[in-house]
C-alpha cells in the first residue's frame, strides 16, 4: 500500500535506535512510540524505588479537600491519556456529565413517574496534589443528589466521588503530545454503577480507557516495606498482613499482625540507604517476617499469597482497593500507585 | 381488566373488536374516512363496555363525562389550590384512566387542556401521566397538541413530559401521515438544550436516521457502553466535548464548509469528496471496522491518531486477553473475533500495530499454545521486523518452549509459523531493497545488513528448533516434509526476492533428510540442493560481471558449506563412496577400520541410488519389470547402460528433484564422473 506521507520510503521497519535498525521516519502505527518502548520493561517492576523526602503537599493544597480523601475506601483504576481534555471547560463538562448520568439512570423508563432524579455532577480542580511541578492538576468528580428537604439551603448529599491524579508521572508526560492530558490514576468511592457511567462518559468524550488496577503480591510486599519505614506521629496502627491460602471449598485467610514499632525496628535493620528501597531489602524484610511466623506456627507464608497490607500510613488490597490514613504520606502513596498505573497502560 | 390489556397492545385490541363487531364495520374502519368510523367503532366499544358492567359502569361513566366536560370548558387559568371541583374531576379521570383507559375523545380533551397552559404545572403533569388510551389515540389530537407546543403556552417540563408520553404511546396513534410531516418541529426542538438532551427523543431520531439518513443531519451520540468490553466503539463524531467542537467551528470559519460527520460516510467517492472536511470519530478504536476511515488515517499525518489507537488497543488486548481470566470459556469467542479484526486491519494497512506487538511480547510467555491459536500465530506474523536480539527473548524463546513440549501436529504448525514469519520478513526486506535507491543504500549500509542479519538469525533459529524436533520425533516424515518446505523458500531467497541471503540447513536437518527412509524427503532435499546451486551460481555470475546492485557478497564460508554437503550427497547417491568422501565436521565420515567391524557387506554402496533405503523399492520394481524371470533380485545388474535406464525409470516415477540435482551437480560426460563443486568468486 502506498502512503503519501512516507516520502518514497516503505512502511517497513521501525524504532529502536540502539539496534541500528532505524526506519522510524517511515512508520505509521509505530510512529512516535519509540519513547514508550524504551521505558517499557514488559511489565517488570523496578528493582529500586526512591522514597520521596519532600512528600509534603504543596502550599496551595485545600486542606478540606485533602481531608476528604483520607480514611475512605477507594477503588483504583488506570486511565490512558485523555485526548483534548481542557481544564477551561470543567463547568461545561459538569453540565454534560450531569445530563449523561441522568440519562443513563433513566434508561428504560418510558414516561418517568415521580420527580427528576435531582442529580448534579461537579468537576473541580484539586490544587496542590502534585509530586512535581510538571504533574497535571488533579481533578475531583462528585455526584450529589439534591436534597429532598424543603429548606432553601439544604446541602446536597454526595453519593459518589472519584478523582484523577498523576503524581510524578514525568516519564509518561514527556512522551505524550500536548493534545493529551495524563491523569493516569483514578480513584473511585461509591456505587459501582456510577463509576461505570462516569468512566464510560470519559472514555467516550476523551477517547481514553479505564482499567481496574489490581496490586500484585510483589507490589503489596513493597508497600508493606515502604510504609513500615515511614515515620508516623499520631494514629499509630498495627502493621497487618493478610495471606490467602487457596483451599476448597473456601479459601483460608491468615492475618499476621505486628506491633508497628517492632516492624519498624526490623525494617531499620534491613534498609541500607535511607530514602531508598531495593527489591533485595523488600525480600529480606518479608523473609524475616516469614521465618518468624514459621518458628511459631510452622506455616510457610511464602507459599501463600499476600492479599492485603495495612499500616498506619495506608492499607491496600490486591483487588485494587486502598485507604490512605495520613495526609503527610498522601503524596508518597499516590506516587507509587501512579507508577503502577502507568506501568499498566504502557 | 380486558380493556387494560387491550390498551397495552393495539393489535390485540383490534382482534377483540373483530370478534365483537361485524366484519363490514372493521373493513370500513380501516379503508374509509377515518375519524367518523373510528368514532362509531368507539361507540360500539362503549356500548359493549356498558353492557358488560351495567350498574357500576353507568355511574363512573357519568362522572367521567362530567369531568371531561369540565376540562373541555376550561378557558382561563384555574389554580389548583382550594379548588375542590378541579381536584374531584382530576381524581375521577385518574382513577378511570388507570382502571380502563380513556377513549380517543377523552384523550383529545385532556391533551388540549394540559398543553393550553390554563392549569398549574402539577395538574398538567398529573393529566399527562394518566393519558392511557383504551384503544387508540387519534392522530388529530397529537397534531393539535404539537400546535399547542408551538404557541409556547405550557412550561418546558410539561412539553418534555408530553414528548415522552408521545414516544411511549407512539404505537397507539391510529395514523401517522400527518405526524411525519411534523418531524421538522421535533428536529428543531433538539437544538433546545433542555429538550434536546432527552435520550428518548434521540433514540427515536436514531431509529428514523437508520431508515432515512439523508433527512437527519444532526449527529446523535453513539450507543452508550457501560461495561468495558469487546464492543468496538461506534463510529460517531463527538458532540460532547466542547474542546473539540470549538476546534471544528474554527475550521468551519476558515474553510466556509461544514465538517462531514463520519456516520454519513458510506462510499469511497464520498471519502474522496469530503476528505478535507472529515471529522474523526470520538473514539479512535471505531476505525477498525470502517475500511474507509482506515484509508483516511493512512494518509493523515497526525500523531494523536496513532497514540489514541495505541492506548485503546493495548488496553483492550490486555483487559480481554482470555488466558488471564479464570473462567475464560465465555469470553474466548469474543476475544477471537477481536483478534481477527485486529489481524484484518493489519493486513489492510500492511503494517503491524505496536500495541499488538507489545501485547504478544508480554503474553506469549504465559500462553498455553492452544487458546485462540490460529489468531495468535497470524498476529505474530505481523510483528514488525526488528533485531533478532530483541525478538529472541520475547518471541522466539516462548515459542520454542511451546514447540518442544507439544504434540507433533503443533510442531508442524510452529514450523509453518516460523516459515511465515521469515517469509514476511523477507518480503518486507525485498520491498525495502527495491525502493531504497543505491546511494541511499550505501549510507544505510549498517541498517540493511542489520535487517539481513536478523532474517539470517531467524532462519538459523528455525534450523535449530527443527534439529531438536526431528530428534525428539524420530525424524518423522510428516515433520520433515514441513521443515524441507521451509528450506525450499530459504534456498531461493537470492533469486526470488533479490536479497543477498543464503542460509544452508543445519546438519541436523540435512543428514536425516539425506539418509531418510522416505523418497519424498530425499527428492525434496535434492531439489533444495539444486536450487541452492542455482542461486549461488547466479550470485557468482552477477559478482563477476559487476551487475550486482548491492554491495553484499556471500561469504566463502557459504560456498564451502554448500560444497561439503554436495560432496557428501554425491558420495552417497552416485559414487558409492558414502562414509569416505564426507568432509563435513558433523558428517557421516567413518574410519574404514570401524566400517569393517560392522561386517556389513558393500558398505560403500549402501546409500547409492540403487541401495538407498528410500529408493530400494524403485530398484526392486525396476528389476522385476526388466527381468521378470529373475527372482534373485540381483542389484548388481544395475550398472553401465542399465544404470542409465534405471535413472530414467526413477525420473519417470516423479523424482524430478533427483533429476535436477543429478543433471546439475554431476558431470557425467567424462569418466570417472566429477562432482561440480563451486568456488567462491
């Protein structure tokens, strides 16, 4: 097939400068994707991660909104870059999305009996929720049902919330043209039917793709190690690991709770360089916990599957549910989740 | 109760009536002037109704008549509050409507009053919600209702409710000719923000658009998708994204033309006429099913198109991949269809998608080799050619693992696959070499040779897995056939594709074929060696007369390898010097002392064309035909002139490969014969 844009060359070949095969200019569907390939390890996770030292929120952060994010169960999704999303149009989007939600909810009712559903969707920016200055501004989406009470100032009740963010997603950002907005991590709280409706509206409107973001046992172990090492002044909770043993007919869960100070002491002996965590250290930390458990209960936890991690910082479930407990470590947790989301979409 | 049922279905209602009314009335009703007969039919209906429930019926009927008369006389605004008369009549209408439905006349009266704006909105809403027809709705009532809307007396919410009622009751309207003429009005109302957003209206319009697309110029949103799944997005322009509509408007101003919505794109000529003002679909994934749009994106330089497609396809493949799911049965068919579409698109575009390539690299190591097999293998053939070092760990190794652990049948498939892969690479290279001009080629020398090396390595890789497979399967003939088939392509690359590439089969393939029990394999090998020779000779001549386009040469090692094989072959088949002349390091040369110890008689001639196990059957048949009286089967009779007769006999049996090989590689003019070996130029 002749392509007018290939300038006399063939549609052959592609990318990868490092191998000397360099027909990049003549490809179409692999065009401009070189960057992605260089960053892709085909799903492998990195062997080293940096713990952000300045994990504090930026100054302009709205503390009320931040508090809203904490202590709630959020379901994680990864989102591919959104095409032609504009921060200037949030009001318009709110209006369109409200109509879409109402439409979807009324589907199947011919002549709707009773009042309107009284649903209002609001999109707003989430200032200060950034890891680096390059990160795109986070977005909060809320669905509120209008109060049925007769008073003028009765508050609307939020029935569903979701937010998009991308903390330290520089790698992805650099590689994507301006028309795209990278808000790769999406967190939802509320009825799944609303998540589906909102997700499908975004997919339709900005040609993006939502996928559930599950957390592998390996990454849960990383979380266990990284969060154990974080300093917490208040609301100290036990470090708890839940393991699942596949049994028939019902699976068996083993909960392993450790006093947070003991866990921290163990981690401090394992970690070599402050501010940095390696795969080896994570393995060693978990192995220590496993052998301790084996000494007491004669059960090899390494043969089971890690399904949940709870610490004073946050708790995470392998199904892709997360609860963040501390605003101080919010950015750090989101950074790791963003990394996982980006690795899922690339 | 019967009335309620009738109201639900006009056809049923008609049947019931047919049984109660005489046939001529029905005939007249459907054929003659409508309104009059409709009313007469309705009166009959009423009479029947009354006779059925004489006592209770008459009193409620009176109440209804009163109520209708009341509503008919409303000429001014009447408030609801503290208006007991209105409330009483309203309640009557509501209860009767819910019990047995309303007559066309009743509906007419109530529609008029509800849309006249004389009553409060809550009353209008209650009236509209109880407009349940007992039989049909007169078209004239609907037309007059629409005219009320034009006057704008009633509120937006009442208008909206009326439209919903209209859509729900559409099938109950007795005739629709006049109503059809009013569609312009409905289209206009779509521009209205409040009315236009209604899914009911849009659903109606999209149905209409299906039948008369030229009449509906408004773009309607595509069917909504709640579940992420293998539903390819519908091809439609986006009306939702203000950022994009603005962009389109901007273009409009400049070009003084409207953009052309993709929904209306049906023919190639339309594409050509509107190519300058075509809008992209809101979801790029939809182009997969639309060949016209595929043509279009083929000639548009816009990175965002590829990126949108890249992300969408990558995620869809990953999310829907069957072998990642636990209960995969129900999704496998869906996934297969999707892979087929992707493959067809790749064929159409003549290029692989990088998202698909990455998906294969990621998921092949986890593949069971069975699920969606033909789809996966076909997609593998579209993986863009890259360096072998990159392909090997992601592609070749997982496939090799599957190859060694699966059945014979699957091995054959795998060889075929590798064959396809190589062939494709070759084809691509060929197009590349043909197009890239000479000077360009020089500057890109490294690049081209890199590509050639990749193909060569791939062929070596296939050679390696073939060697192992033949050993595992005890040189199965069926497998050998496919492997040699592969080499039939490989040996002819130079002449067929004009590529300076020649890879000999490994000894693990060559010797089992040479010593095979099967004449088909031997014949195939002879043909392959003949083609290798032809290619090498051509290359040599081209180099000598400097006709060569490319600056590549076959190394002297290639010639040497060929010569080693040819000497072994001629030694076995012709000169009866098997085990002697073979100089290949992995060949079948054996020490005479060792051979002696085997005590096999005439060891040296045991693989010539007479005694070779693959040909001995022919030799026996030949002897039986030539000397039918001799039952001793004396193979030594075949020599001299008879040797030549026997050769002709073999050729007549279809061993054309053998013929070509012997005629090209052995000089039989002088005695003793010479093996025609090749020297590198």
